[in-house]
């Protein structure tokens, strides 16, 4: 049986990880926001530069949009230990020369994700945020693209809910897919409220 001590030891190991130090032009800084009490787990792709600097997940406009989608404020997001964040890669992968961040390095998931999910108590709800997270969790169960996977959110049971990444790029996507705001977000807010209230 997993104990609180087991979880805290694993989280300390993740925070101390420097496995990708030779691949980055910056010092790795794993950002993991999980607690033994976590029941709602947000699984995105990788921290951006602002998150790397702050050491807290979603301290950027993407976080503002995600919190709006979830129907919660910043105080709840960072203060309620029932809510946790475990991205596909825990460190900022750097920015491409032409802009945009590099994808999450596969090494991080290979090192930590199985350990994390076998050590944590099963969350009541996992938000799979963006295509990298969706692919990791759903594998062959994912639809032909992210849009169709999010549209089919009911197919993934009560524990898993796919979402697009809440970056600025999603603005046009939401205009083209009004069903997301009309159908998915009310269900998301209800499920988040059920866990956190």
C-alpha cells in the first residue's frame, strides 16, 4: 500500500531530476504540483518559460484560460491540495529559434510517468490537456485528431477528460468549434465543482 511518505519521496526525486541537463541551454527546474490529497490531476505538456521562472504551473495566459474553463479562481488553483498538475514533461524544454516551445522531451515521461501513476492514489478526474497528454493516456483509443477526441469526451469514462491546450492558438479553434464552449465546458465545470466543493 502506498503511503504519504512514498508519494513525498517520489515527488522529491522528480524535483531533483537533472536527466536532461545536457540537452537544455538552461538549468532544468522540474515543476510538479502534486500532493497526497490530489484528486483532480491536470496533465498538460511541459512548462513554458514563465512557469520555469516562477516554479508554479500555469502562471501564464494559458493558465488564466484553463482556470476560466474550469470555473475556478487562482486562489483555489494554487491553494486547494485536491488539485494537482503533472505535465508530460516536468521541465521547460526551451524555445525554438523561430518561436514556440519545443515539444516535451520523451525522456521525462519514460523516467517518471509510470512511477507517478503507480504511486499516486487514482485521481477522480484527470484532465488531459493538449495532444501530447491525450496521446500518452489514450494511445489507440484517441480519435483521428485532437478535435475529434475532445468532441468524443464522453467515450473516456468518468476519470479521463480530453481538452485542447489553452494557449492563444485555441482562440480560433474555439470559434470553429462552438460545441466546446456550449457542451464541454459546462460539464467540465460541474465535474471540477463536484470534486473541489
